[in-house]
C-alpha cells in the first residue's frame, strides 16, 4: 500500500472570496500536506496536494466543508502519481 499520495481536488460552490485557499493552506500545514491552491475562472478552487495517504484523506474531508463562510456544493478528487516536488503549500491567485 502506498503511503505517499498526490491528489487534485476541485471544489465548487461559494468557495471564492471566503478565504478558502488561505484556510486550505492552514489545514494543509497542520496535516503536513504540501502543494498549492488557486482560483479557477469558473468560480471554483483547484488544489493539488501530496503527503501521507491518511493526512491527504483528512484534507479531502476538510475540503468538503471548507472554512465557515464557504458553501461547498461539489468536490472532485483525482488521484495522480506522487512526485514529491513541493516543500511548502502555496496560495496562488488564478490558474489557467
């Protein structure tokens, strides 16, 4: 069983303008998860993270609720090949 995993998560609903990315960074750092988050033009937030499988699963569960002012309507999760390429969790403005 793999202990290190990578996932791409796209969260839709009221997730921009509610500190979702910054809250995701705080949660990721708490869990020891590395990667990045950015807004998409369609109003959703995209997050790509890597870390221990158990912590990634906890992070995904957090994404289903998000910060208090968010209203998450949908969470898409796509597992990808682990690369181990980050040393932090970055908050980016927009991804294209």
